[in-house]
C-alpha cells in the first residue's frame, strides 16, 4: 500500500493550482463595497419619522440615518421600490419597520449589534371582499386595542379593511380608531404574529389579542458543513450569545466561551497574559484530556487553538454530541464552529471601537514583616530546642528587624490594557466585503509580563451570475507575549517574593540588585531577588499566522449546490531568550546563555461537497455528501550559545558569544488525512425528525492496517407541540424530544512518530575485538498495531418553549465512553516511550440552559440567560490497575498526590486523610493501634493527626485515599441584560462547584523548617497552633518536622476549589441619533466595564483558577486580575 501522505500529495497538485487561481480571481473581484454598522437593541432605540409616498428603500435609508442600524433584506423576494407612507412619533425601530412591512410575513431579526435582517415574504393574498351595495349601512367609527398574549400593547400593528386600501396602525399604546361599515372585515397584521380577521358587524369597540408565530423556532443554527433550522435540529448544539461581548476585551476566543454554554468547561491556566485556557466539552473524555476541534470559516485547527480576533466573530456554535461525527476522527472532544462577520447590502459603514483599562490583583497574600519574620523563626528554633539564628537576633543583627520592602508590592503592579478595533463594511446586490484591523496590548499584573496582538481580516463574497458565487476569508495575525514562571516550586516569581527577607531593599546603593545575605540563605541559597527575577526576563515569542480560505459555490440545479472550499494556513514561530548572569544569590549563576528557535507550520485543507434539498409534499430532505483531504507539516531549528562578555541588549546575538555552541536541535513532522462524508436530514411535516451521519477517515498517524476507520451517528426527534392534540395548549409554544447515538474518533495526542520513530546518530562497540562504529538508532519504540481511540456518545434531550418562546428550556442527559485511549508508556530499559491503546473512561452528566426575555416595553427591556452542567467522570478500565503521572507537581518534587485508578475520576488526589491537630500529649499517646502501639510517636501537641486508614498501626503510603479532583462537578453561568431608554446594562457571573485544589504553596510558605531554609513565610503562620490558640488548622511552628506535617502527602493541602465570579459588569449609554446626525455619525456609544469584579471562594491561595494543566496543584500560580475598562464605539 502506498504511503498515505505520498498518495495525497500526488493527487492534490491540481488542487493547489485550483486554489491559487481561485484566490487570484477573488482578490480581483472582491473590491466591491458592502456595509456593516454597530447598533443597539431595536426594541429600545426610538425614532420619529414622517414620509408620504416614498420608496421603501429610501425610507430604510432614513431609518439608518436616524438610528444606529443597517437594514438587510433579500431583494429577490422584497419589492424595494414599493411606495409607502408613514407617521411615527418616538417609536421603537422594530415597530416602525413592522408598520412598513404590512402585507409581508416573516420576521424582523437583530442578528447582532450592527444589523437588522428582514426575513420576510409576501403574504398570500386575502380573498377580496364582496362589492359594496350602492346603499350601504351608515359608516361607524370603531376604536380598539391590540395586545399580545401577555396583555402588553403592540405598537404599529397594521389594521386594514379587507379588500381595500383603507387602514391605519396602532399608536404607542397599542390603540387604533378607524371609520368603517358594519359589513367590513378588519385584518390585523404584525410581523412576528399570526394575522387575525374580525368582522365589524355593529361593534364600535374591537379589542384583539394576537398570537406570536414563534419565529425564534425558525432560527438558523450553524452545524457541520452547513446550517439547519433550530426547529428541526436533532443534535445537542449550543450557541454562544455574542451580545455585548464587544464591550469586553478578550485575549483569545476561549475566554469568550467561559460560562456561556452548558457542557463547555473553560479552565483558565492561571492569569499569565501568555496562557491559553483549556476547553473541554462534556468532560475530559480521556486520559489526555480531549480538546475540541475548532473550525473557523472552514479552516480547521486541530490540534491547536485559533488566533482569531474575537471582535470579528459573528456567531459560535458548539457541537456537543454525536452530531459532531460529521468531522469524524477529530471530533470526539466536540466541535467549536466559528463564523466571522460578512458584509451586507448598503453604503460603506465604518465602525471604530476603542478600549482602555487598568488591571490589578483582586487578592494579595502577604508575607511576614521583618519583626514577625524574626519572631516566628525564634519560636521555631525554640520549639526544636535549637539555638536561635543570628539573623533573627536583634542584638546581633538589628537591621533585620526593620521592614524596608513588601516584596508583593514590588512585583505586582497596576497593568494597563488598550484594545482598538476598526471595521469597514459595504456591499450591493452582487458583492460585499468586511474588513477589520485590530491591535491589543495588555500588561500583566506582574512586572515585565505582557501580551500583544495585531490582526487583520478581509472577508468578501461575489455573485458572478445567477448560479455561481465565489468568495474568500483572508486573515493575518501577529501575537507576542512574555510570561513568567509561577508554576515551579523552585524558582517561581511569587514564591521568591514570599521567601525574600523584608529587611532588604530591591537594589543596593549602587543600583545593583540586592542579593540574599548569607544569614538568610539556609542550605539552598538559590532564591533570586524577585524584582530581578522579573525585570531580567528577556524573551520574545512572536507568532505570525496567515490564513487564506477561498471558496466557490455553484447552484447546479434547483435545490442542488456544489461547494469547493479551501483553507491554506501558514504559521511562523520565533523564540528568543537570554538568560543573564545572576551574581547575587547564594549559588550564583556565572554563565549567560542565548537561546533561539524558529519554526513554521503548513496546513492545507480541501473540501468538496454536494448539498441537495427537496420537499415532496410533507416530506423534507436535506442530503450532504463530500470528500476532504488535509495535509499538515512542521519543521524547526533551535540553537544555544553562552559566554557573552557584554550583556547589553545590543550585544545579545550569537556572533558575540564566546562559549561553545550547543549542538543545534531540529524537528520535522508530516501527517495527512483524507475523508469521505455524508449526512441525511429528514423531517415529516416538521414533526418527525431523523438525521443520519457517516464519515470514513484515513490517517498517516496509525499503523497501515488501521489507517481507515468509519464513524457515524443517528439522531431523531419528535416535535410534540406540532401535533393536533397539543394545539389547545397555547402557553406551550414548543415541545421537542430528541435522542442521538454515535461513534467518533480521537487522534489528538498521538505523535507523528508513533508508528515510524525518528532516528538519531550514535556509536556502539561491536565484535569480538570491540570496534567503535557509528550508526543510527531509534530511541522510541514503534507500535505496529496502534489504532484510533473511539468515543461512543449517547444523548437524550428535551427542548421546551413557553409563552411564545419568551421562555425557553433545553435539557440534555449524556453518556460519553472513550475506549482504546491513546497513551504513552515506558517501553523498557534503554528505550523511550511507546504509544499504545488501552483503557476506558466514562463521562456522563446533565446540562440545562434557560432563557427568559421580557416583553418589549416602551422604555425598559431585559433578558436572562442561565446554564448549568453536572458531570461525573470515572475510569472504567486501564492496562494496569492504576497509573501515576510523571510530573513533579509540587515544591522540590516531594509531594506526588495524583493517581489514575479504575473506579475513580481521572487525575484524582490520592492522599492521606487528616483529623485535625493534636490538642494535648495525652491525645498523642492515646492514638494507638489495636495492639497498643502509638501510631504517631513523633507527634507533639499542635501537630497534624493523620488517619490510619488501613489500621496497621503506622502512617504510610498505604493509608492514602481518593479525595476528589480538580475537575468540577458543576459549572454554571448567568447573564442578565437590561436596557432602559438609552442605557444598557449587562451582568455576567460564572462559577464552578465540587472541585478540590492542592494548595502546595503551603509547603514552603507555612513551613519554618522544611527545606533547611531560613526563608520568609506568609502571615497565615501568625495563626499557628499554640496552647492559647487551639481553634486553628495551622500546625505549630517548629524548625523540625519530625511528625511530617508538611512532608506527608495529605489532605492538609487539599482545599475547596469552588468559586463564583462576577465575571463582567458593563454599563453603556447610546446617544440619541438626532444629536449625532448633524455630525454625520450613525451611532455613538460609551461604556464602562469591570472584569472579575468580585470573587466568592473558600480557597486560600492567590486565585482559584489555577488551571488543569498541572492537575489543580498550585505552587503560587499567576493569579487572575481585576480589570476596569472604559470604551467608546463610533459608527460613521
């Protein structure tokens, strides 16, 4: 069998040429303008407008000028030349539009803050009225009101006499009056509501209640390789509301997902500005923590995360169940579908958004001051029966009693953030474009840390003729940043700030960094001045990403479309780090080193799909078929050199180094994937739903005989609310039950060398008379039987809508079994690791989403969105009974609390349980085994009491128990949006519940003798146990740890990691259009925003969001910041 990568490379030469020609074509034709603007809530923005016999397209332009909206519609079904008259006085934009759309049915949708879309078509003509008799009854004047089912008045309802052009509209109070004849029939029409006819007869008062037509159920949701109506959707697909997200400043797309969708867990890996959050959909999935597949306008990021400017995002859909099978082997961790903004029909619109903010730490842990420092260590040596240290003797070292520096104040700062976004949009009936520029820079709250982003995008679409459409999405981003080590128990910047004596200033009188005096150095003496530690950082990691995404779409026959989509991605990485001489520590570093690395990544994806839609009576079909292929390759080179006599930044280049060049390193990888896909969606009369999905993937990453694998899913639904017997239940607007099952694949973590290891050069003595021979060897071992991991997913869902979709509820119960997990295990002595399949993990849970929208009021409107997820994770089988991690997760590698074992959640804490502190010597002596042996003979009052779990009369590793994990049982989010006249308010809170964190910072920051150190401690130790202070959990202060208070892996370190954060509060004000129109401004909004305003948690560390990349073990992680932002949004 030919190598799969070579096979694809040969077959795809024509595709590269085709993609290149298409890009040249699109660049040529995509310069036709289009439009986009930033707007507010169409229910609250009010305008006054009077026109008489004016073309409706011109009236739309007047509305655009007077409001902050741009209006889009399908010119093929909407007569923009129709003449209309209107008299609206201070009415909401939505009401004005609905008055203009009398005679049409459909919906008026605000698709984002910028655009209103008119999804309407002409109503079926009403039956003409019978000709009136020449001698009719006397005309009468009819008055009345029109309300919705909640009793709220409807403004701008069309009230017309059937068969005539005579009519009126309801006023601001929903009232109308009209001269009619007793034989007339009044027709009441309002967009979003069912029409109603009322015979006048002899009535002089007619009050009407219109029923909503549930247009929200016609919402289109982005799914894999297309869109689907929400009403006929059978899969578990979450959509992320982007309303007001532009008021927040995000470093990445993942931050925008946190707390916004049920079943989506986003773990911030600390607050370092260069950190990337970890996203898991419906649990970890497997031993490697499955990450979702990201698809942005057809460009696939897997493995990897997108660098898209969040300001460009139009919508986000999350495929959470087996519906993701359309993406096959890459979808077991779920799929995040991101659609960026497009241009829409209208004049050129320019939108500028600027944000400036400040950030600081929301919580600060404090070290001891100089006097407390000395007192604590004197207490510690006294308790141990040792002589006091000279450093803490005021008669020998009086300067040591004077507090000169709070090191926390020295390393933490108020960071500044700036974020600017410029968007241009325009279009006509044939072409449109959207273009954006973005610059964002944020200082970290620790010295000398930052993140920076430049981004550019242009999206365009061009209608060549009636059957052919082409377009492209082009984007460029440059990201850079500088973080710092706060996850090491050895050299973390925050640890150093705790350790360093408060009697020392950051710099000496000469300006040099102060070192650690020998009196404090202890047996290690390698703690670096924390200010120097941060200010000396000289590293950069610019990453340039270019993505070209051209496409062609042809309508071959009615209902039959062909789409050819390409994605070409180039990523360029560069890394540079200079490590200077550090002369001022007890163990000085006397050699400086320059390290550089560069690499690039190439991704090519081609997708050819056919889509056919057809309706036969009440039978509706949507059929998709396609073929895709993808190639990824990477390569890179790294080198290091030492011996720089001059450390000035101008001399930090290899040419100036005098040391030996360390042997350069390099890497090169290639992989390929080809796929065949199909999907059939069927529904009968919108009631009975069925979806079948299949995909066959072939990959170069696994053994040849296992390269091709089939994946698929089946789902069905029943829209109960559409049944005839449900029609009398008017308060229930939607009831749908659905279920799905499917098998998906996973290769996310497997190395490209798993079945074909790299070779390295080496030497070996061979022969009876040994001779040194040079050759090549493979360090890693190949697995010729390696195959795909598989994820079998089941989902049962319920969708409910009440009061015409003003209240919606979506609930799902799911089970996800991941089998044949991919894991890297030791291959044997003298060999590296080998990739194998083995084990099974189950994730199951429940997720609920709830929305509520108040009825549109004259001035006030609000909505509430909430989501909650409950998750249980369990290891069902493993190649061995248990696995331990290879990480060194805590200070000096002494504590290893993580274990993976059958019957337990992944990455559980496996530690000894404690039972408080001993309060007396009698309690110590009476803590005995069954044979009378004292279990903790070295304990003293104030020491920790450990539980002898196995009852063997001693404390040891066999007493460990499973005590929870860092992965939460519950995740939730709650958003409240409100608007009053020109003001808008958004409050968003997010949290997790039921997880534990391992606060390993206590090992060094509470321990007065654990490392042979004399380092400073946190002021928590002032609450340590004494005979006078017994109601505490802080062990007694002592310079020895004979009982193992700190050296024992116990739940002394395990704390409740649950938290609830008021993640964001935004208050905005939009200026009235009449104030701005004279200056040529379409809209102007100012706003202020606060991020991480309040945090409620019982966790005692710096911050509960320590991340899952180190299994929840916290040794002083970079904390999240609290930010205050001011912004302005201007549209011309």
